[in-house]
C-alpha cells in the first residue's frame, strides 16, 4: 500500500503523525538521494517499517521561514518538489518486492539540516545520500549528511552508489568498528540486528593503533594485541546468545582504523560505526574515524550515536 501526502508550510503534521518507528529518507532530486531512497526502501521492508520520503524546497535557494517569494515562484518550487518526491517514491517502490511497504511523501520549506535533526527524534533510521546537486541547484546533501550524522537523535545511514542494493552485495557480511569504549556498544547492537535480518556474517574489527604492526616493537604489538582481543571479547559478550543465528568473525589489527575499515569494507555490504570513541593512542578515534569514513567508504555507512 502506498499513501502519498505532500505536506506544505510549517509542517504541523508531517512525519510527527507517525507514532510507530519509521525509516526517514531525505531526497533532493540528485542521483545520490534517489539511491538513498532505494536503499531506505529495502531497509524499511527488512524491518517491516513504513518509509517516509522528505524533500525541502528551502534547500534549493536558501529560503527559510520568514522569507517570502512571489506566488509563481512558490508554485514552481512546490511543483518541482512534488516531482522530486514522486520520482523518489517510484525509485523506492522499484527497489523492493514488498507490495505491502507503506511509503509516504512530504514537501517542506524548512531548512533541511535542522528539520531532519528534529525529525530524527521520532524515527528509527535517517537515510541520506552522500552528496547533493551542488550549491546552485537543489540540495547540499554532502553538508546535510555531515550535519545529521553529527547531531541526529537516531542512527544515520549515508548511502554511496547503487551497489547498496545489488543482489550480490546482499550476501556479503556486515562490518562493525569496535574500539572498546562504551560509545561503540550501540553500534555493535545495531550491527548484530542488521546481520541477523540479512542472514549474513558479522565482522567485528578492532584497530588498536594508529601505526602499523611493522612500526611497533614486538613486545608492544603482543601487549596491544592481547589487550585489544580482551576488549573486543568483552564488547561482544552476550551477543552470541541473543543472536545465535549470526556467525561472527573477529579481526584485531595494529593499523589506522580508517584504513583498516576501508580495506575490510571492500568485501562487506554495510559498515556500522559509533560516532566517537575514547580517544587516545590505544583506541579508535571514532569521531575522526566516522567522519573520514562518511567521505571515503563506498558502501552504505551507518553512524550510531551513544545517547546514554
């Protein structure tokens, strides 16, 4: 079933009507955002959740609340925004075989980043493309994706390319970055759930040094490895009982976390990281790591903030 409702103005209703969790995808007319819509549809179907597609006319020209346009310009913006969400719905529908997936659409004239951050309070997952159409066209989803990844109240998925919904990719494992801090725990929980739903292996990677093993003295490597393996085991403890259907492969490396995760992501379908780590030489700097991965990873990347 598809329900389409384009919301205008101040959005008194919009996505806040959804009391149950939903997947929210931001679209701006760029190919990247349509890829995000397709991936979001597959994700919504996987979790048996509705999908809500949202576009903002305010992104295009920087028009915000309190500023006015002529009626002809407003009508053009509305028509163009309706076209964008209509195409996004078509792409999303074509990406999944689930005919029962509920898809709703919305047009807003609020600024995209603050609107998405506010909406993220009420959704399970926020999905954005890795880049938009550019400064003089509709969307700056590159900057929007960075803003929501840093400030959203829910996990944020940044989508890179149509390989995200390729049937071959669907058989690859889910990859999660672990640094031994409490901030990586929500990422591990989400990664196990995603792997379970996809019926694939989970790869848990812990990079415990910003240097390669070749740069470390033998004693330092051995101590670091043992500590990292213990941290990883502690982080993963209990998940085997909760997700007995998920095979787990553990990887401990003395290497830069970004480089290690990017290398391993070449053979994964989804990368999950926390938004920040403990800091310090002995742990993954997930603040800088997650930011770098959003720019560099070629697979869908979910950033999970620790809200505790």
